[in-house]
């Protein structure tokens, strides 16, 4: 029997007070729906259908994926009505797992347990125990089976004392589900078709209904407003940091790190406070990330230290490099081993070979720098002529003095010395001193500029 996953994602989310559809609200830099889809794909379902509605164009544009099946819910008439929209394309011999686009923290292991512990001809609902279940539908059991789900407004004193609540996640064979959905009624105050009515139909038809408990409320919490979105963010970050600590990664304060993508760490990695990791980041053995750093889509070699207040985007380093503080590495920045990039230095689309140093106040863009090079403060590669980018080549062992302009395309030979304050527009030969300065003069009779009308 195959598996169809239907994700209900058509709601407007008015409590978000946002023009962005609720399922596109960002959690760890990805839309809520993206987290649900990632969990769904981990279950190896042969059919994933997203029921969409509010903000339809934006939702479709955000998930341009041919592997997904889409079903439009033009009118929001309840969860049962939403599921009805997905059923025409659902194979009759599949089991159907119903998820929600605003419940992003579910883990594949929990859903796998739901699937494994439910016989194919039975129905299952995912439940959870809550300290305060007020406002949620209570799960009423007879023995090990669920007999009904009682909503808060209909619950008596004994039923309100029940702490087990319904999360809405449901598993059922497609054939039975289609039949029950066809018989749903909207004869209620809201005029909506409720998915919970399926449970009563299953019990009435003598179909066994299992209540499978999730481990924690956090995993099944729904996101309805910005406060809950922030709570989910912290919960997800705590989960990710906890997984890394289990692998041996050290954190100065686990509550003050954000992982907005994938972070892979070697042994003896240490991460200080207020570090933000985005995209795919890999840290080699013994890497130290000091406070207040943003690192995106980068790979850092073993023993590398990133000092405070740096921004790395698309950077790659060798081993034992030192970066910062206040350094910026942009896409295409590649450092070999033992390279030092100091404070207020920017590297873009450049390769810096072993042991070279760019210690402070410099811009190196579109350059190929050899090994053992020393670049003085205030040096820049002038790589843009207003229309095109050009490259600068600096040979092994070159020494570039302070406040030097290297006007690309230009080559500095191996072992060359470039005097401070020079503007280099032609090749500087290796093992020689090149100086390019205008003769110093004093202008007689010069007067300081003044504003008009000033005395």
C-alpha cells in the first residue's frame, strides 16, 4: 500500500497581520511550508499533495516543484472541505497522511511511528498530552482505542479534565476517507466541514481508531501569529543546537545561536554567542567562531579562528586561518592554509595562497595572490573600470606597502616591493622596488575653500 501525504495549506492566517500568506512566513529563513515538505519527503511518500488557497500565486511561485501535486481550495470551508479538494487525484489503494502547512516542527521519526503502529485498515490520529489543554479538542478513549474527539465548547467537567488533545494529524486509507468525506455535513454554527467528524464516522463503522502520542507539544504546535512564530523559532534553534552538542560541538550559550540552514561541524568546534549560520556551512576540526559573526554558505578549514563581528558569504578557507575582527569575505573568497585576514578587510572573488597576510583596512577583489605575501593597510585592488571587472595577480613573497592602489589588470612579480602610496598601473617586476608617486610640491598662494557668505 502506497502513501499519499496531503498538506493543508490554504488558510489566510489573519492573526499574522501580514500580506505574506501564513505558510510562507519564515522559520529559520525558510517558509513554514518548506519545513513540512522536508519532513514529508523524508517519509518517502509516492504522492505529496498541497492544498492551497490564500495567496495562491505566491505559494505556487515559492515552490516550483514538479514532484508536488497541487489542489486549490478556492473557498475556505473547513478542514474537511480542504481535504476533499485533494482526494480526486489520490490513489484509492494508498494510505493518506494529513498534515498541516502551519505545523512545521513535526519530525519524521514521529510520523514513521504513526505509520508503523497503525494497521493498514485502521485509522490513527496524532495526539499529545498538555499541561493546560484549554481550547483544544479532547481525545476520549475506550481502552486503547479512541472513541471520540470532544471540542472544548462541548466538553463536560470530566472531559475537560482530559489532558490528551487532538493535533489534527490523521492517517486513514484513501478509499474509506473518500467515502467519509462525501458524507460530511456542514450543519454547524460555522457552516464548515470538519475533519474531526471523520473520527466519529470511523467509530460508527466499527473501524479501530488509534491515538498515537507525540513526545512533546512543541513538535505539534501550530503557528497562528508572530508570537507563536517566534516561539517556534526558538524551539527549532534549541533542537538544532542540541543535536550539535550531542555531536560534541561546544557553545558559549546555546540560546544565543541561530542556524538557518545546515551546519556541519568537526571535532572540538567552539561557537561563541550571537553567531548566525545561513545556508550550508561546514566548520573543520578545532574551528573557533567568536562572538557576533554571520556565516553563510561557507566552508572553514581545521583550526581556523573567526574573530568577532565578521561577515562571511560564500567563503572557503584552508587550515589554521585567522579572520577578523570586522572582516568581510564575499562569494569567491578562497584562502589557503595559514592566511590571515585582519580587521576591516574585504575579500571578494579572490584566492589568497598559503601564509599570506592582509592585516587591516584593505580591499582585495578579483585577485590571485601568491604565498607569503604581505599587504599593507589601505591597499586596494582597483578591479572595476566602470564597465568590466579585471584581475590583479600578486606573486609569491611580494610586499605591498600601505595605501597602494593596484589598478587592474596588473601583475606584481614574485618578491616585488611596492612602495607605500603608489598607484600601480603597469607590471611591477619581481625582486625589485617599484614606486609610483607624484613629486611633492607646495602650491604658493593657495587659499582654503570657504562657503559662500562665510566671513
